[in-house]
């Protein structure tokens, strides 16, 4: 095969620990040609000993051999560096957050179009097994009309790094929140949501939120509740989905659901007369039960290194898009809708955007 020559800008937890480590397992489709980081001791990877080392993004973008640039820097730099890489004639894989505003995303999309390059959001958790199964069950109709979806990531712990500082674009809404919002919007549907947002800084040392709750509502759409917590010493149930025919609950490691087939029951017309013998109004329901466990271990939520298989699947799709012109499964236009939700959250709460993003 013809591996895509890749340059990675930002070689910290994400650039090194997620992207370079994943590419090392895909030598037939990708190779790391260059690494850029502001710290000299972070410009190397054992699997790519001949990768060129750069101190500045502009140096890497001027490298004519590089075909694909992975943007994995501070959050506030993503949109600007992605646009610069596209204008330099590179394909781009952009870490989350995929910009802070829809104006950021629109500028990136425009750059991709005028340069005829692929712009790929890194929303690999769309490929998580539990999410794929939840979506399958919801779409199957066995739970009836979906009324309420609750998705929660939780843990208990403090952070004191740049991800807790608004100046660097920190805060959990734009850090781990893009994955929850992506899952929530996929299940919510095509309706434009009404957004209600709450946030707090419970334990972190910076000035950004480490907990948030987000409610999506819309006409003929389920209520979607998204929660990310830093103060849950007990692991919360990740999924709880209620429909007119049943309920699903569970974690990344196990899902279970109960439902009734209403076709097997007679319809009850409204009866306003007192019930005989003062009986309560109820009926015996025969529930069908289903269970699922993943083939591989799933992600454990916020703060954990992503499971490798969703990362591999996203890179496999990116290779097909770049080399064979195949349509992207996760597109910038899809993620623009997610960014619109998060932007609305910040504006609703009066939270300032980082001053040095692409477009404020």
C-alpha cells in the first residue's frame, strides 16, 4: 500500500499517546514523517526514529513531503492551525474541540474546499461498541418512541493542568464534552435543539468548568440529558434510555433492556367509572429481555486513554477518503452542529471564548 506521510503538531498525551501510537500499528496506511512540539524532548517517537523534528508549526507545514497534518495542540489553537495546514495544501485531522464556534468551523471548511483537501474531525468515539449498540436498539423500534436519553460520564478527581484554564480553551465542555455532545446529537436527530446548560468548577485548580449538565429538547425529539462529573466517587450508570415500549440501561461493558410488544395487548379506552372492588388501574406485562457485552473492552469515560479500535476505524476511513476519494462517514458539517450546541452553551452562560481562537 501507499502510507500517508503524516506530520503531528503537538506531541503530548494526544499527539504521542493516541495518534502516533495508533499510526505505529497501521504501517501499511500511515507513517509519521515529522513531529512538532514546543518542547525539544517531546519531538521523537520510538516507532518513527527518522521522523523530522520541528520546533514551530510553520516549519512542519512548509515540509513538502507531508500529506496529512494531525492538529493535537492546545484547544484554542486547533481551528487556526487546521486552517493554516489546509492552506499549505495538507489534509487535516483535527483533534477535538473542532473549533469553539461555528465561525471557526466554517473557516476550516472553506479552507478545505478551496484547497481540495480532506478535513477530518477526530470524533472516534462515534465508533465505540456500546454507542453503536445503543443506536441500533433505539433505531430498531423495540423500545417504542424514545422519550428520554440520559448519558453520564463520571469520576472523582482533581486536575490542575492547562485543561482547567479558559485562557488555553480548557474546561470539560470542550475537552471531553464533544464526545458526549456527538453521541447525544446522533440520538437526538435532525431537529435543531433547544439547549439548557449548567456548569460548575468543583475541584479543579483553574477557572474552567470541570462539571456540566446539558439538556437538549426539540419538537418530536427525545429529551437528551448529558452529564459529566468530577465528583462521582461511585461510577454512574452511563446509559439510561426510556421509550414508550421499554427501557435500556448500562455501561460500556454491559447493556440490558426490557420491553413489551404492545401488539400482544388489547387497547384500553378511557374509562372514568370507579373500578370494581376498588382495584388499582394496572395490568400484568410480559417483558422481553435483552443483554449485550462488547467484543473488546470499551472506554472508561473522561480522562481515560481512548480504546484503540475506534481510533483505528476512524483512521481507516480517513485513509480511504484521502487515497480513494471515499465519502467521509464523520464529516465537518456534522460536527458543525455539535459545535453550534457548545457555542450556544458558552453564550448562554456568559463564558468568554479564548481570545486567540480563529474567529470570536
